[in-house]
């Protein structure tokens, strides 16, 4: 062995000894506790319970990781229309102490610039793997992160919702137009290398339960998927392809506590428990309650603008009301409304506030009028149903019957006026809808579209001010399956 080879050999051995001696020893037994929620949508109601529960958990267990699986913004007017827009929820979650947050589709509702401001003020780690971070304009976002708890390494990567129709998240296209997104499942495959870098391998996702099931089938090396986006409450053990999947509903009404036990660095057991914070009988965080009250002190949102004589009792009737309101625009024929834009279950009779309407329709959408033939209207309704499969788009000015197809999609049949007369297939109708649906399905019609300056919320407020005695309790459903 010549001198140079001996030197290289000596240095290699020295480096190897240094790495081994500096690597923390993996304990014989360890336990990691994951606390998670998803789709908070800016809601304050259950945060005092969450804060107290988390304090108690951290006092009980040595290694606790608190996760937010996306959509922390949009839905609570006291957060969305605060003097500093969407800052209250960041401030409250900083106080609680969230360790990691995944970017969901509604994080983009007010654009990248505002999102960057809120992320800069946030104390937690922010991840998202399936977008081109270098050119996105987003700052401080990582594709993955590895926690080290006394030598136990827990690797996370993040997946954000991408819709098949647009290749973008379920957000206004104008806010994500300059960001390149990638298929979540295909992206996940490129992060398999993390399995060799960690003792515990977890996907933090905002892609919905159906996609989480596909992810588990495609990636059995995962130990856990902590999901969001579909607002699914998984309150039983859900294991797919040896991968545990959790999701806690929405608005932190429930949270999930997952315990991961390891022996000599190998996962030996995973158990999960869903905690109902609405029925929480433990302590609450009184300091947080006081912080929340300061944000709720907003007369603009709390003062009634009218009083409803009758309750609007369910999602369908709320959709009828919203499409009827849109039809009050000048020079329009028909209206359609997507169910995903209806975010509360009812409007009670009695005093009605601007805050109530913002909870109903929190997305800052405005109305667009576009010329469409019946075949084009059908296409929009069918495509939207293929995305959600839980609710047909709600019309005004006409009604329709749909057939459920073997693949679970909908085929729209006859479209008629309320008097039963069939819409003319050769006629072009002026259809009013929100800008989210327009940007999602109708960009090719941009030249014949009229972008109004009428916000959906303001349109509803004006309609109900002018029609406080309107009665939707027994209005016939205008969209139904045969």
C-alpha cells in the first residue's frame, strides 16, 4: 500500500469513526405522538380546547409533533376580514404551537403575496412537495422535513390538492397561474428515498381520502398518511396496504392523536384515537379565549342588515337562494351554482349579519356572465360533478334531470324551464356564475364573457335585504337524479 493510499484509508476510517460517534444512539424503545387536524378554515371555536389538549399531551409525552394538514385559511369572516387579513389565525396558532403546516388549496385564495406575508409571520415549518418551489414566488416552503427526536428520525413530505381538469389546486386560477403543480401521486414516488433516511415515514396530504387510498396502494413503505381536503371524519382504524390513514373532518371539531411505538428504531405499533373537541369536558385555555374575543369585536360583521322571516333550511335551498340572487343581475337568462361554494348548512330565521353571509360564501368570488348553449351548460355541470360526486350544480331559471352512470359520474338529460318547456339547443343563453367556476371550466369563452364588479356576497346581501320574507322551506329541487 503506497503512502497516498494509506493516507486516504486513514482519513476514511477517521471520518467513519467520527460519523458513528456523533450519530445519536437510537433508544431501545421510543414513542412519538402525532396530533393533527385539517381544514381549519380560520375557525376559532375549538381552539381553546385544542390548546389545552395539546398542553396536556406535551406534559404527558416526551415527543409530540403537532400537524396542520392544510386549508387553515378562508371561512371565518373574523379572520378573513380582519384589519390585517387572515392574520388572527396565524397569531392564534403561533400561540398554540403548531410544528408543521401543509399548504392546502385555500391558502391561495388571496394570492401568493399575502400568503408569503402570513407564512413569514408563522412559527411553524411549511411544506409542499408537488409544486415547482423555485419559480413559484413562495418563500420559506420546503418539499419535506425530517424531525429528530433523541435519535429517532421522522420524515414528512407534503402533497397539495391538484384538480385533474385544470392541473391547479381548487382555487382561483388567476392566483396560481404562474405556479407549476405536479400530480400528487407521481410526486410522492420521487420521495421514496426518505424511507432510508428515517425511522418513521409519513405523508402529510391535502388531496382527499380517495387520493390517500391510492397513495397507500402505491407507497406501502409509508407508516402513516395524515390527510385533509375531503373533510372526512375517520373515527375508526383505517389501514390500507399496511398504511394507517387519518383525517379529522374540519374546523378542528375533532382532532386525531396517533401514537407510534418503536423498538430499536423499528416501528412496532401504531394506534390512533379521534378526539371530539366539541364535547370536550377537559380544561380550556382561558388566555386563548380572551385573544379570540378581541378578534370577534367587529361591528361591521356582527350588526344585522336584515331579518329573515323563514329559515333557509339546507344546502340545496341555500343554492336556490344564491342562484335566484344572481338572476337579479340585468340581462341574464340562467344561473348555476357549485355546491362547494356553499359553506354552511342553513340560515336561521331572525337577524342576519354580513358575517353570516361571509360564512355562507367566504371565497371573495364575483359574478361572471357568459354566453352558453345548453350543451355547454351540461358539460360544465357534468365536469363539476365528476370532481365532487356528492351534489349536482344548482340552477335558477331552469331545471334538469340527471342520470347516474356506472362510473359514478352524471349524465345530464333534459333541461327545461319551470313551466316544462325544453330549452332550445340552438339558442345561446346568458348564464351567470361565479368566477371560480368560469376560470375552472370556461376559459375558452373569455372573449364573450362579462366580468361584473358584483361580489357574490354583496349580491346575496342585496337580494335578502329586498326579499326578507322569501320562503325556501318547500321549494322543489331544480336538479335531481331520475
